[in-house]
C-alpha cells in the first residue's frame, strides 16, 4: 500500500469537491462581492488540489 498514492487520491477528491462547489456558487451568484470572493478562493484551491493530486498519483511508481 503506497501512502503517496493514497494522499494523491485524497487531494484529487478534495479538488473535485472544491471545483463542484465553485460551480454551485457560480450558478447561485447574484453578483455580491462576498460570492465572487468565495468563488475565486474555492476555485483556486480546487484547481491546486486537483492538479497536485493528479501529479502525485502519476509520478509515484507502483512498487510491489
């Protein structure tokens, strides 16, 4: 069991959740300053988590 792959999968799932939440906030936005700030923050965190998780899963070699 490889700990890096598990951590990469967790980061990927957190990134997907962040991006889905960003899409939800975007569809429900009226244009308030608070909505735009939270949308930007969750979107950036979602992209960072997703890309780092995918990168970690890809670069970790499977040693059995």
